[in-house]
C-alpha cells in the first residue's frame, strides 16, 4: 500500500504517520513510499479512530458547552412561561 494512501485513510499527514509507526516500534525510512499490506492492515487496526489528547479535550469542551446551552435555554423557557401576577 502507498504510504500516502494509508496516511489519507488514517486522516494523518505522511510525517505524522511515520512518527506513529516509529512509536509503535516499526521502522519506516524517509524515502519509503510503500508499506506491506499486512503491516498497513495492522496500522489501520491500531491507529484508526485513535484521538489525540487535544481532540479528546475538544469533545469534552463541546459537551460542557452543550449542557450550558441547554441549562440556559431551560431557565429562559421557565421565566418566559410564567404569567405575571395580577394585583386585585
């Protein structure tokens, strides 16, 4: 498999892929353009869907913002549905 194709499939740059491959204990030279299919399958299994700490932090922040928005909208809905008290 072409390294460029594998990097694209994993949503990584070629350089990021080379670093991740090295982190997993495999060697990939800077001039290599292809990788064995068996190794590519192993890397796909290992790296596909793996999120960086920054991506995970972004997900947590998004969830917190969504909760705050819902909470704020709930408060607004409660205050806008109350009928004014009529004095007699």
